[in-house]
C-alpha cells in the first residue's frame, strides 16, 4: 500500500543520533563498505568474500555496467506517498530486496547465518539461505520466526542428499527453491589459491550437510570402509602447524564435542564426503523434471545470462529466473549481469510469461537497484554488501546495510517522480553516450 516512504525517516534518525554523537555502525555509502570491512576481517575471510574469478574482470564489469546508465528525473509529480513493495510467489514483500545466498558467513562474524537472519528480519527483507551455510537451515528458520525465507540449492551428485535437502527446506518453511546452476566446479579464484585456503576443506560452511541424515549416513559408510581397509585417517595428516589448525577447525565446526572430535574420524570424513558429493557437473535441462517431482515449492534457476537459456527455463516450467554471474566469482571475463538483464527480460516476456526475473551481481547502493529494476528486474539480491555489514557490526550491521538500501531506493523514487516500482522502466534511464 502507498505510504510515506522510509527514506526521510531513516535520514532523520541518523541526523538526530548524530546530534548526540552517535554515528552509523556501517558506512551509508555502499561503495565504502568493502574497504571498511577489509580493516576488520581476517586475511582469509576477506579474500574469500571479496575475491572473484581469475583477473576479477567479471566483478569489475558488474560495477562498470551500472556506470553506463544515468537516471532521468521527472518533475512536478506528487510523490508524498510511495510503494516499494513487490509480490513474489503469492506474498507481498515490503521492498524489492532479497538477501542473496552467500556461504561460509562465519568467516565474517561468529553470528554467521543467525546474525544475517536477525538483520534481515528486522528490515523485513527475505533471506535466501545458502546450502553452504555455517548454521543448519532449521536453526536459521527458528530465528526468522516465520518472517519468510527462500532456500538456495547446490545440486549434489547424490540424489538422496538432494531429496533430503529439498525435504528439509520445505519442512522448515522455505517459500521458494533457488537452484544455482553456475557452480559445477569452483571458479579459479587466485586470492584463495594464493593463500591455499578452501574453507570447506577446514570444515567451514558445511553445516547443511553435517546436519543432514543422508549425509551423515554417507560419512558413517566412509568411516566404516576405512576401518575395514585398516587405514587410520589421522595417519594421513602431517603434524605441521597448518595440519593441526585444520584439524582444530574441522573439530570445532563438526557437530558434537570438540575434544571428542579431535580424535574421531567423522570430522575429516565429513569434509572428504562433502568434497566428493558437492556438485553434479553432469546436470542438464533433462534433470529438471526430477526436481519438480520432489517439491511443490516455486523453483527459480539462478545463473541465467543468455536469452535462449531464459526461454528454455520458461519451457521447462520453472517459476522464475535469476540473472547473476555469481558476483564474478565463477567465470573470468563473463558478461556483466546487468548487461545480460535486458535480453533475459525480453526473452522471458516474449514467451508471454510473467514469471519474476530476479537479479544480483554488482549492486552496492539504492541507485544501482533503481537501474536494475528499471531494466526489468522484479527484485534484486544483495550479496557482498550485507556480508561486509555483518563483518563490521554483526546483525546490526546487516540491518543497517539493508535499511540504508531501502531508504536510498525510496528517496531515489521520490526524487525522480516515481511513486511505485510500477513507474520504473527503461524510459527512466539514458545510456551514457546516447542523446
């Protein structure tokens, strides 16, 4: 429903607090979140979050793509009341923002996924829970308290594990299943490679797996097979400081008592099992009907960048497409997600489909969201910025990042003569270099 937007209210609250010497916990300029977070994050943690594939040209292209657009304000429009809400799969969301799925949030803050859930709930922004979470989805759902969430699925090579993860997502109240398609293999990420750091190999970011009954059965089978083969798992670890640190990390992250885990085979077996079953490189369009048979939840395909793929998604009967190049983390010199967005939107709408087109990759501020929405996105995911907020101030930092984005987008609407997202379209923009 149209109402006075939150932009002025947020501005006033910040200025009033400033009069008493209190400043925001995170920068209000979204472009300053990354350098601020770098100062407080560990070297490994920052490299994992900020790093991208290869030369990082794709991540740079994502940002540069927004710089090619300028907004054209319209005057003498009554914008006293504004509506930034959007309907997605039968539920009205107060804003077009989603918290994009990002794994291993424990690298940013011990509160990890629980802190993100609290911040998202406070701002009434729907989070997409990652398969690579640091906390099991059931615990995160309890913190959200029914406020709504989606679940992001990495399609495992083990069919029974896929079925179990989907079943758990349904049981804990997920409203949508987002299937990430662009991670059959990890991209070449020099920042992580130069540090020799893969968090999953240290038992981090695999809580959805170690809390899953099917995965635990796979781990037990591996341990039993090693015992039969008389191959003590600890014999494979050299007693170097790095090996000891890895063992400690595995033991702390694995369910149960850390002291027990230090001598138990399960933590290491869980890591090796995860590395075996994480992805399914053989996944094709022909596999989608099997997923549809597993769930009644709406299915969104994430990683769509090409119009023909968008049309195939419509033909496959999924419920939405998600334009994303994984924040530049997978393919070096990939097309910028924003550059791909108009073609995907045109392809989807050309089929007569009204399915939502979600977007992420490169959004740092409310003006960026305005551009993406004007180019046809139904909703936009916020990726690294919310992780930087988490690193800077925990749940409060996440909340402030999302609050600032909502406030800035609201004011951007008001100052350009728009009263709702329905007013947005390509005519609100001009491409740099065009008259």
